C-alpha cells in the first residue's frame, strides 16, 4: 500500500471511525471461521454507520451505502462509493430536466430547466474531478489537496442550489419537482463535503505544515499543473504595457485586427490547452454576449483600459431570463485572467437582476477591470477568485454569489436605484457551514456615485444581507463613506440566518465605518487581529501559491502601510486622501417595499 493511501486511510480511521472501527478490525482478526459471514455483514453495517456519523444527512448516507451493497469495511471505499452514487443521482436529474423541458411553455421555466441541465453537468464535473484526484495526493501537500477538494465540492453544492433558485417566480410545479429530483444528490454532496472537511480538520489539528509553503506541482494531475498556469506569457502580460505585448489574436471593431468581435476570436482558440492564449481587444464598445466554456482554460483577455474597452449587453430577469443566464460576460474555464477591460449590463434598474460578469471558474484573476450594472452586477459564483484594483458599480446585491473571493484595493460604487428602492452592496450565498467560501473586501472603498450622492440619506445603503443560511462577508482595512447606514447590515427576511451568518468588520475607516450602532445579530462577529488573518488572501484562498507568479500586485496578509489612491467619488466634503482605494432577486427595496427572495 502506498504512503499516500495509507495516510488517507489513517486519517479516515482516526477522524471518522475512531475506536469503533478499530474494534471491528480487531474482532475480524480473531473471529471464529463459522461466524465469518455473519460477522462480515455486521462489520460492514457498523462501518457504514460510523462513516456517516459526522454528516448532516446521516440517514441518506447510510441508506445510499447500504443499497450499494458494498463488501468493504474500508472507510476510504465508502467515501468513494458515496461519490459514485452522488454522480449517478445528478446524471439522472440532468436527464429528467431535459425531459421536463419538452413539456414547458413558460419561457422563464424553460430557461430554468436549461440552466439546470447545464448546472447539473458542472456539478458532476466537480464530483468527478474530486473523485479522480483522491488517489494522487502527495502526503506533503495533503492539507492543500483537501482544501482543493472542499473548493470543488462547494462548487457542486452551489451549482445544484443555483438550479433550484432559477425556479423562483416560474409557473407550475416544475421547481418543486426539480427540488425532489435533486434532494438526494444535494444531501449526498453535503455528506461528501463533511467527510472531506473531517480529513482537513484532522491535519489542521495535528499541525501539518502550512499548505501555502508546499509545492502544488505534485498534488494534482496535469490539468492542474501550476507551472503552466504561471507561464512566462502571463507574467510578461501583467508586467508590461499592453502595446508591447504580442497577443495570439487581436480584436478590433474597425477591422484593423484579426477579428471584429470577441466571439469570432473565441472560435479559433484550442480547447483544453495548457498554454496561455491571449486575446487583445482594442478600444471600443463590444455589444456581445460572451461565454467562456469550461473546456477553454488558460485564457487571458486584455483591453486598452476599463473605460476604453467595454463589453456590453442587456439580458435581464424581467424579460424572462434566469439571473444565471443574464450575464453579459460569463467565465467557466479555469485559470482565466482579465486586465484593463470593462464589463457592463446596460439593462436599467427597472429590469431587476441583470449580471454584467459571472465567474464560475477556479483560479481567476481580474486586474484593473470595471464591472458596471444595477442589480446583481457581479456574480462571483463559484471557486477561487481574486480582484485587484477593480471598480464594481451597482444598486442591489451588486456583488453576490458563493465563491471564495477576495477584493483587494477595489472600489465599490453605489449607484442610484429606482425611486422605491434602497441599496445593498453584497449578498453572499454560502449554503453549508463547511463550505470554504465567502466575500472578503480588503483595503477597498465603498462610495456613492455623483448621481446617487444627493439622495443617499433617503434611499439608504447597507453593506450586505444574507442571501443563504451561512452567508459570510468580511470587510477589513477599508474606507466606508457616509452612505452606509449606522446599522450596517440589512435582514433578508425577518430573522433569517441571524444565528448562522458570519459578518465582520475590522480596522475600517471613514464616516460610515463606526460600529457603535451596528446590528446586534449573533452572527455579526468581533475578531482579533490574529483571527482576522485567516481571511487575508494568503490564507483564505491560499493565494501565495498562485497569485504572485502572475505579476499582479498582491498583499498576502494585513495591509502594511499601503497607501490608498483617491476613489471615484463626488465632491462630498471629504478630502480625496481619505477616500481609500489602493495604489498600485429582485430584491425589493428595504423599508420602501417588502423584501422578496432573490431569483437566480
């Protein structure tokens, strides 16, 4: 048996099974031959119950493994079997969503079913790559490998939840039927995450070396070979002026490039390539709906500046499209990077959810980019994402999703909403307590745009509200202007998630940063400087292993004398030096009208 497999089995035994499995093994060794068959069956049942004991859906776990008729007492085999069962359940759900689609006439229901088929496929992909990578961990990197599995498992959970969210305000009972189809797979996915989390906690408790100090190369198969992710092309692109770089293709509206549209250029890119492929998009407004598929990895898109090169669209919820599909620009291919480009959804506030940029890809970096919209501007959907020196504007829940996301030295600009609405900056969507996800704003600025500024006290603004049960948002070392109300945070619905959310503010400044009158919900936390460090990018998204080699400006830990540059804000009597931007569903209006659930 290899050292890697032995290590995983040892962890499983210690964390999940403990004395019970040890006793079973001992009994097996000393059992009389005449009782071998009965004893083996009993041992299998006991081992299954022991494996499932730390999960949230114990009975689903036990029933599924029992029906699988496994002949092993090995906890590792049980975990693998659980993955296989979950994948099969999701495959069935995807097929059924396709069948139901044929009978639907309501456009929004049809779009929700279309989303579900796509999302179920993405969830299966996450489960498969988690399953495939369980056998190839390097013992020295096991802590980081388990974090990778947790990220992927979290993605599988988010995709299934996104499918169900899409049925808000649809006709008929299809949403309810889809919920029943996904019930078991969602519970099993949660159980798989629980088992992986137990492994991870064991290594953390026993003081294994920090994952950030370990090499990634030996951990994953060739699809996640980081030397290719940080190849010389990417470094050069981020360290030089765009005009000095030779891209693979150039897009220009005036015909001076290789293509006149971004979509035309995307058709020429080799899929599943390991080398960086660079698309340079010249100045102009590109009215296109862009989809970067999952098999298009290691892509970089750069423009002439976020205000000069812009991609725009106007898909929206009111016109019958699920939030998931309203994105002007959507990224599903891992290792995506963007620089000096803007993304916009021009549908106005009356069109409700209208996403400018959706990111459903792992290891993504956005540098000096701009995302403009109104409601739901940036959908930070899944996986690890890093934003540096970007500007995001909007009205309601304009930064939302369930990725593990860090915004560093960014500007959040609140725009004027509809007359009966107020504004909310974030709506984080963490569904399970074990998901390693959340929104972190570090050394950012939260300010009003000039049009909104005069009415900011009438149409109020809040830092965020809990979209899902375990919503997690951290705002640290940032400038908060006076548009943010003294209570800071807004309820989603009555007392929903007050006990389970995780919100914290640390070392912020500005007229809206005082915590004296903040809400007193149980989930709003006060953290020490030591504890807040876990939410810096070096630890929260293990950024030291993948961000610095790209050449993007990056601070791993707490801010240390990093001087802010002026944020884009109206003349509000506050010196520019104090406006900190760093250097280098249809949610109804809170107070004005009842708050409704967010559709996705």
